[in-house]
């Protein structure tokens, strides 16, 4: 599938919930993926951590490749790594459909975003809570996705930081409706409505989702709250 049709499909399906597999049962990844597929997930979020840019390690290229073998869902790969330029092609070859890099490690990200698109993936930029949102304004024309971190990158299960809300609103204002605007960290039934009202349309959920018995009920509820909150804005 081309980048353009992938992004168009994702736009049509908004609001979307992206399960972050970081909080799933890694002894049974395939079973967890079947469960989120059955629950109606249309995209998976994969968190790559290098123990350097963030103080935690998660997984890398071989695991993305293994996940690619067991699902057709688009893979939204969040690179929390110091030197993303070294790994864009390998992650794309492993099956990433969207590749998101941190602006903190690439203050002039345009060439990397262009490279991601030229590899046939959708290009994303992200920023941590302390990083001013203005830093990414100039690169928006080269992005298909902006991921606003509402926790410091590195761990699941942290508390939502409201500083993300103003950033979401600013990015939506600057980037227009065509941009996929994602929020990551502490997204749950209490916070999703505020994120949607601020302009988010792709909601990454890790611990809040995988702590549920019924993933389907949770995904429906998050989606309903996101829609209700957005409709309330219009
Ligand atoms: C944090 C990761 C997140 C994480 C979110 O660095 O980028 O994707 O899995 O987890 P929750 O939803 O538990 O905050
Ligand atoms: Zn993430």
C-alpha cells in the first residue's frame, strides 16, 4: 500500500485507538494482537527504546519483523532512540508503516522525514513534554503524523501531563485537518476527551487498555468519548 493510501485510510477511520504493545503480555504477543484485532483496533503502536535517549530498553528490529509476520494492521513505530537515521531503512524493511522520530535528537528533521517518505512509510515527528511545540512548526509540511507526548518518553503507566493539550491545539491549528495528530502517554477514559477536544485523533493507549479484561469494550468507550468530545467542539 502506498503512503498516500495508508494515510487516507487512517484519516477515514479517525478517531483511532492505537494499542501500545509495550504493556501487553509479551509471552503471548500473537494472542494479544489477535485480541486487539478482534476488539476493532485498526493500527498498532510499537515503542522502540534504546537505553540511551530514554533510560529504558524495549525491543528492536527483530521483534518488529516478527510482529509484521502475524498481522496486517499498520505498524506505527515510535523510535525513542538517539540516532534514528541509522535505523530508518532497517525498520522499514522489518515492516514499519509509520516511523516517528523525536525532534530532541533531530533538531533539523526535514531530511529524515523526507527519507522516511522515500522509503515508503508515513513520516512522524514527536516531542517530549518539556520541548516547546514551536520547535516542530517548520517541519510540519514534511510530516504525515505528529505525536504529542503527554508523558516523558520511556515508560508505560505514567500520569498524563496536561501540557500536551496546548501543544495538540497548536499543532492542529498549524497543520490543519489533514495531519494525523496522535497523543501518547497516560491516555485513558479520564483524559481522552480533553485530548480529542484539543484536536487529537489518534490515541495511543498502553496500560489503560492492557489492564482490561474486555479490550473491545474499552476501545469502544475510548472511541465514543473521543467522538463525543470532538462533536461537542463543533
Ligand atoms: C512511553 C511510550 C508509550 C507507552 C504509553 O514512552 O511511548 O507508547 O506505551 O503507555 P501508557 O498508555 O501506559 O501511558
Ligand atoms: Zn509510544
